[in-house]
C-alpha cells in the first residue's frame, strides 16, 4: 500500500545516458586523402588518435611528410582548372550534396567528434554538426551568385587553398574553410589538427560519397611541422589559418613577399561585459555559455568577465551557484555539460596559467566535482580579484577558467574591454538598447553579442581585430577571402 | 528578464536525457507531487470520492507508486474530499477567492476562504487580483493576499498568479515577489482555465524568483506548476527545471507540486512501460 513514507524516500538523480558508439563506422587506420582516395603516406608516419576522456587509441592516422604534402598540392593544382570551369550551379550541387550527407551521418559525426576531441555530445550533436552542414548549405547557395556577393564586380578563384584548422571545432572549422573555398572555384588542401583528425577524415569520406571530382579536396593530417611545411609549398595560391597567434605570426612571416593572400583567425581574450541594468539571471547563463562551452576551448570564449561593481557580488554569487550545477564528465553522456580537456599538453598549459593566477594574488575557486581518473580534466574555475595586469587577465587560457574584473562606468568598461592585444569577440549585457549600440560600436572586436554569447550562424561574418587576426569567415564577407575581385 | 534567454535556458534543460532508473524515480516523484484536480461545474460527490481513492492509491497493482500530494476541488466539495482522505496523508485542497477570475469584492473572497477552511480544507489555492496587478495597484494585490493568509489559519496558502494574463516575464517575476512578500506558502502558475499554463519559461522565472527570495529572506517558498503539464515528458522537464534551479531540497511534495488532471494516467502508463517494455492500453487505467 502506498503511503506518505514511500514518497519521502524518493531521491532523484539522472541515470547515465551515454550515446552508444556502436554503429560508428570507424576504421582501424586512415591514410592521407589525396586525389580522391585514401593513400598510404610516402614519407609520413602513422600516429594514433587518442580519446582524451579515456586515453585510449581510436584509430591510427597517417601524418603527412614533405613528399605527401607536395603530392597533395599537385593533386589540388591538377584538379583546379576543371573545378573552376564548372558552372557555379554545378559546384553548388556538390556542396548541397555534402551538406545533406553531413546531415545523414550527423549522429556518427557527433559521436566521433566527442570521442576524438572530448567535447560533450550535447554540443557536437546540437552545435558542431548542424552548423557544419549549415555552412555547406549556405555557401552552396552562393556558388552561382558570386559576383552578387562582391557588389557586382568580376570574380575569379585564387587557385589552390592551403587550409589549417584547429582542434577545438575540428569538423566545423573544416566546413568554415572548405565550403567557401569550393564555392568560389578553389581546390583545397586541408590540414586538420594533430589531436583531432578523425571528423575531417570522415568529411573526406563524405566527399567521396558525394562523388566530388578527385583532387578538389585533400585532407592531410599532421602536426605543427606539417602545417609549417604546407604553407611553404610553392604550389599554393592562398592560405587560411585558424589557431594560435604564435603560429599565425610564423605563417605570415613565411608568406612575406610571395604575394599569397592570407586570412588568419587567431587567439582571443574576449570581454563579456555585464552592466548593472542587465537581466542578471540570463547574463549568468550567457557567462556560463561564454566560458564553459566546449571546456573553454573557444577562440572567442568570454574569458574576461567585466562586471559593473554595483552588481558584482550578486552576479558572482549567482555564477558560482550555477557553476556548481554543471555536470562534468563523460563526453558521450547526453547530460554532460563540460567534457574532457583536449590533450595533455593543453591541460598542462591551463594548469600553468591557473598557478600563475594564484601566485599573482587573484582568488581562485574551482567547482568541487568528481573528475574521472583516466583522461584529462579540469574543473570549472573562477578567478575573482583579478587585476588587469595579471597574466590570467591578459593571456589566453583556452580552458574552463574565467577571470572576473570589475568596472564602475560605461567609459571604464569600454576602456578595459579594449585593453587587450586581442579583439575577436565581446558580449554586452544590458536592457538599454541605446547603451548596447553605443558600447558595441566602441568595442574593438570582430563579433559583439548583445544579451547572448557564443551564437554562430553561417550568414554572419566572423573574424578579429588586432592580434586576433584578419579576414572574415561566414556570410558574403567570407567569399572575399577566396576570390580575386577585379 | 530577457525573454529569449529565459526560453533558451528552459529549452536547454528539456534536453536532459531521463532514462531507465532516472525515469522510474522521476515518475514516482511526479506522482507524489501531483495535486489531482477536478474543477468542473459537473463535479459531484461521487466523482470526487472516486478521485480521492485514486489519489490515495493511484495504481493498486504497482505498490511502489506513492500517493498523490493532494486532491483539489471547489469549496462546495471539500467536505467530501476531507472525509474520503481522512488518515491517508493526502491533503484536501480547495480553490477559493472567486476562482478563477478573482473578480469579486475582498469580503466575498474572504468568506469563500473561511467557508472552505471550516469545511476541512488543508490547503487553499487563491487567485491574485489581476485587475489590481495590471492597473499597477501592487498594494491591493498584496493586501488581499495578507488578508487571505489570515483567513487561512493553519491551512497552507498557494497563490495563483495566472501568468498567461500578466503579459511578460517581468510581470511574472514581480507578481511572484509580491506574493512571497505577502506570505504565500506556495506560488502557483495558473488556474488551468486560461489560455496557457505552466510553460517552461514561466516555471523557470518563478523558480528563480523563489531562489532569490529564499536567499534574501531565508524563507523557502514552494512552487506549483499547473495547467498544460499533461504528460510525463512535460512533468519530468518541470522536475529538471526545479533540480537545476533550486536543487534537490525542492524536489519534495512539501516544496513542489504539479496541478493536473490527465497527467496522472500518463505517468502510470509510462511507468508501466519502463517495467514491461511496452505501452498498456488507455483503458487499463481508471479514469478517476
């Protein structure tokens, strides 16, 4: 018989809800995708790709050597005239096909993205993969309207694009690079990041399935030295790089005097500015989404939190309480909010900067969550009493660590937000429309979000000011990087 | 309050995957929080007695399913409810104060409450005067609640905001705060007689108001989501909102309720599916 007693004993926790990797068609090893097929490396090596949540090997992947890169660039060179000669409508058809195949294999791609990179399945399923498809759809539509994207002027592709993408959004960044390049009639040699090559190789399979002409897309995994060698290949006509500012500077030096156009999307230390008249509970959600999305491995992460002093205590209190509810753990669990740190190397860097923050006198609080024994993890962390001169207020941490600074007036907020070597993104939280527009136009940042953060759309241009790089990706602005305009 | 942000957060929490043991426990918890409700002109003593039996023992064949929290009726039937529920632990609740519109004088509303309490109501669900709220007369809104609170005596007071008539999330939060300041034990979304009920956004805003009020005053106010929560998925989503806004301390019938009539059978059907692996027929469950 049911009684009041049965009822008081009910405790409720979410049971584990792991996405099953069973039906994922992951091969044991992957060659280099060159000229329409997977090929054994000529002078490259086989390197394991590791699951950062378990430290287990997922597959062996060929890393390209010098000879392999030359072969890849040659294949792209050979295919380029034919690809550019197709009508825009025909190129668009291929891109539409790729977009649809990404949707068809969405679940598989999401699982592999989470296994290879450590990000929560909720994000790879709801953000990375749908956005990757959306980018192909968007640029498929532009393929036969290119001159309309550049104010009616005449356009021509550059030729062979060398594209290097980072490990934080492996599939999505590949889509950001390939979709506009292909739409504009370029062919591409894509180098995925060393720790996360798998979804780019899946994308190569998709290119095969879509019967994309051989040579239009090459996927050549490798480490930093392969990237450095790729941009030094003589046969390339265009370089696009997303990654760290240090590597970006090296690439720019390598291209100096060669007349090769370059777009760089580099690091950031983006300011998320909370005014006292903001909707504070929603601002707290925005702060969480700004810094803990993808473990903070986001170039535009809202890592410098600027809060108006009058509401700082309230906001920090709410934020700390909210951080305690983040679910950290198995990336494949559908209820996980914060997954694994992408690599041991990145974990070391986060730890190093966090220690520096403590030594410099900022106050650190990390969520007391249970972390798995194997794999690489870092608990969500907040630093208060941060001074603008502290390393944690200046350098990109690229992890789930937010540094809180305060300001008194609007002018001070703008001054502090702009007081950075970077200028990739910013967030403004206020209920006052006029203030939002005024502050947005004063901020030196490529993207300014108002009352939201980390929202992406293929129609919107993305890119940086200052040391965050130059050139824009996304929308019609993204066509410019892949066209000669006359 | 930012509408877009609120609804995004609520929608994000709808994506929590509640499976296997979590689903079973969640359903049991939801049953224990249900105020089984009938508010029809055609309600009779017979129907209400049947409903009380169901509230006490929702599923005789599955003893691990607990009793509901309360049975909620119009004041004229509260005596029957009290009698039927005597000694069961299930509470007798009455709607009062010229429910659902609240368009009557304060005297009439107070008489309504007094009669219901005298007839055995242990919980009173009152409506705020939306007429006063929307014309900006916060004082009258609060004064009415304070007076009803007095008239309740020992009975628990749930204050219905009728959020779908308030027009914005800012108003929902403001009305929540007024009701809590005036002494509400619970704040409740809706009468179930208007266009929309306990939408995820409204539920979230009220839970956040409860959290902020508790932090400021030290007093824990309960929440009742009523109207529109008609299936297990919606009920579990509301529990997720509670868990991730107020925490586990609020996941008890003393602090959270679901006001519903058709929800209970869906909970029972879904529970049985977790046991047997397939859905039973609707006619396998008694209507009331």
